[in-house]
C-alpha cells in the first residue's frame, strides 16, 4: 500500500466529497458541506497561507489536514495544523506524512510555533508527543438532543433589551463585526486574535455558506448589539452554535443565555434535531451555561504545541 499527500482540489467534486466524508468519520461532532469546504479553501485570507491536504492510499483519500498561519494574531509566526484520519485506516503512515508535509509548508512561511488539536485518546496523544508536541489546554465537544430534550422556557428580555436576528442587520452588518471583534479578543485560548479586517470578516464569517442568519440571535441594548449567538446549520438536521459572546459593558446581565436560548428554540421550531457546540475546558462560565441548557460532553480534544528551530 502506497500513501501519498497532495493538496485538495477545490474544482473536483469527488475530491471534495471524499474529503468531507473522512472529516465526518474522524470528527463526527463537527459538520462540513462541500460548499463550506470550497468556500474556506478558495476565499482564505492570503496572509494565512492556508492549505487543505489529503492523504491517499492507492488513490483513496484516507486522511486530511487543515493548515495555515494565525494571521489575525498580533504575535507573528504561529501556525496551526489539524490532522484527521479515517478511523479504519490509521497506523499506515498517512498521519505521519500529513504532519511532515504540513510542518514543512508552515516553516517555509515563517512559522516558529505550531498548534494542533488532537482528539483526547491515548493513541492520538502518543502520536503527537512522539513528534515533539507538548500538551496544552483542553476543549470539549457537546451535543444537545433538540428533538426530544427539554429546553429552558423562553425568557423575556430585560428592560431596554430587544432580541433580534442577524438577518435584521443584512443591510449593514458592521455592528455585528464590532461586537464579534470585542468578544473574540477576550476568548480564552493559546493564540490571541484581533479582528481588524472588516472585508475579510464579511468574506469568511458573514458570507460563510453554513451561517444561518435567521437563527443567529442578537441582543440589542442602548441602540447597539450587546450579545450574540452565532448559528451554523447543515440545512438538514444539525445545528451548531459558534461564537456566543457579550460586550464587556453588558456582561453579568444574562444576555448570553438569553440569545442562545432564543436561537435554540428557533432551531428546534425549524426542524433541527441535534445541537452541537464546543467549549474550552477553562471557560467555566460558558460551560455552566451549556450545562444549564442540557448539553452533554461527548468527546474532547487537547491542544498540542511544538516550537520549531
């Protein structure tokens, strides 16, 4: 059996479909569509030097890698590589070849520190550690049964607060960009991010094919967006909460719960049966909110770090 690595071909439908299939097999708590993969690949920011790689075994895609530079971070030289292999095809060299190819690409574009998410399983962790990566923080995949579970009752917004959707900002989404930028800068993590490029945000977030503007919910207070819960959907049965955040001046008023609850109720009414989200293990307040909604941890990932040079 011969394993080779190459770049994903965005213009080849069968390539994209096989890439999506492997990602779903390896990471069932996330969802992708061919449209979202092509969007992310073709419209990636040039400073990210992003690539999507595939490992083939005798012509069949058995592994994938998503790699790039954290161009939104104020600290230069930080790269990321997330490698996922078909669980039925591990141990055949695909992971090793993908990591080596990813590291060479990132180093050639100035990366000096690499970050990789690794599923929290003994074999995966040992694989990373043999290659010089050290464990950092942990994050969880959580799932909520929307079809059969009981959501908290809808809450009336506090005085002076109005619950709206992202669709209401279609003519001018810049206020949502401003709120997103503030909350991202405060999000726990090992790579700091600063959102400063509005046009890039429009391309990568506002026009993302999985973004559901009717389910993305916004609390407006004092005439501006104060909290939001971003929603992605697969167009069939699965809903995923992306970023949920509150502007600093409005924290401690329950607005994150308010918008997330409203979004979940709308998702269930629209026929979505399963709600997914992710949670940094160190973000206690958000984990408490997700537990309050009834989310259950289904799997975890560990962030691994390697210094180059």
